[in-house]
């Protein structure tokens, strides 16, 4: 059985380049609701491919909180 740490590392190695491109695309733009939704959908697909059950729900909650924080931080600038 693969440990959670190894699985997380594998997921990051596989998906980090794509997520970094998304972040760079957002960096110089406003985080509009449409952009936030698109990024959330992509991240949710990655989570759903790699997690299930309670762990998936926990990760989705964390994703929602992170996106909310990003939007709040963007409005301040």
C-alpha cells in the first residue's frame, strides 16, 4: 500500500506544472469569479482522480477555503 506522503508527492509531481501555469496566468490578472471557477474545476478534477470518501471531501473543503482566501486577497490589492 502506498503511503499518503508518497501518493501526495506523486500527485504533486504529476500535476504541479499545470497548476503553476494556471497560477502564472492568474498572477497578473484579476481573480474574477469565472477564473476562480475554472481553476477550482481543474483542481477538483485532480482531487477526484486521486482521492475518495472523507479524504476527498476534506480536500474539497480546503480547496474552497483557499479559493475564497485568494479572492479576498485579490480584492485588497
